[in-house]
C-alpha cells in the first residue's frame, strides 16, 4: 500500500460561504439585539406594574432594599465630592466677603471722621451764631474773620493775625470782638491779613465803665497770651469801690476808633486798696478766652461790601 505524502490542498471557499454575513455583534462582545429588546420590554413592564400598583406598588420592597444598600454609598460619594464641587462657590463667596468688608471698613472710617469732626463743626456754628448775637447787642456790623496765627508766650507782644485785610474793608484802629466780648484792635493790615493787638497786652489801655453804676475807668493789660490773661481796672473816682462780679464794658472812643462803646470786657474779680494813694484797683477776668480764639468779628460801617454780619444779626454776602 502506497502512502500519499503530498500536502493537503487548501480549502476553497465557495461563493456562498464568502458572502455569508458575519455576526459582528457577537464578535464585538456586545449583547445581541434580542437581549436588548427583552430588557427594554421588561423595564416597560415593571414601570407599568409600578404605576398600576399606586401607593401599594409590589416594587416598593425592592426599592427600599435598593435604597438601604445604595443610599449610604451615594451619601459617602456626595460627601467626598462636595468640597471639590464647592471650591468655585468658595472663591466667589470669599471675594464677595472681601468686597463687603472693604466697603464696611471705608464706611466705618467715614463715620469716624464725621464723628471726630462733629465737635469742630458744632463749634463753628456756635461761634457764628454768637457773633450774630453780639452784633445785635452792640448795634454794629461785623466782618467775620478767622485767627490764622498768634504770638508765642515768649513774644514781646500779645497779638493774633486774621485771614481778612484791606480787601475786606479793614484798616488799623478797628475794634475786634468775639462772641463773648472784646478781643483788641487792629494795628496793621495787608491785602488779605490783619494784625490784632490783644487787650491783655501790657501796652493796651481801654476806656471802661462798670455796667451797673456807669463808673468810668481804664482797663490795662498786664498779662501774656497763654500765661496770665490778666486785666486791671482803675476807676477815675478813687472813692468808688468796685465789687466782685460787676461787669465792665467799653465806654467807646471818639468816632468809634479804636474801640466802640458797649462791648463786654470782663468782670470784676479781686479788689485791692492802695492806702498810699487812697484808691482802689480791681483785677478783671476777661470775657474772652484768648488761647481759644477762632472766629472773630471786626467792627465795620453798615453797608460794607462783602461777607458781613449786619447790626441786626443777619448774615449778608454768603
């Protein structure tokens, strides 16, 4: 018997076998169409049963079991993810809080500034009203001006400088008053400033009278600004004894220069008797606090142009 040692002939595909469709779904490992259709129909059937059952759905036990099993896992995942998902909101919240904090800080500073300035503003309003009142009391028009500098305690003169001058109608030998009373007289001016010699200066002498008995005398300065604001009154009638607490006013100069009449100077304090001269001398407490001068008024003729407090107390030229 002879053996056939030739290799086997290759298998030839027939036309039918070449054209046969391949099972692509099975080759790819995906479920078949029939299985998908069956699952869809099953889901639809379960939904219909669940809806038809109403509150007593037969699927409730399954739903509860799924909730008990999957609920803790869902909660854990949500807790783990929440810090990450809330980061953008945190950035937005922090930016908003920073903006609100900056606005509150600015508002707080503005309120603090207003509070700090409240006392100053109140003083300004009161000083102007006091000037309007004294203008009505003495019957003269006033040019309001502010003290912008004053002499030091070591200066030879007790004086202040005002922020108004010849442009405002001021000139030397004009009376200067504050809301409380007499300040002094103008000694020199520039276009925008005026220098005032205070009544407490040791070179100052003002004619004065005691208000309740009209006795005349001379008030002389014997003090220094900021050290001893002292005035002394010597009456022309040496037999008259001044009394503590009596008010002293200017008796006025000829033509109202340098001092107009009726301006408060101060009140009688201590009274001293001079046995040698058989006369009396009174120490006067000034009506004005010279170390706190701010708004003052310069006596001017009624009708002076510019910002003026008229003799009736009205303010003109605002």
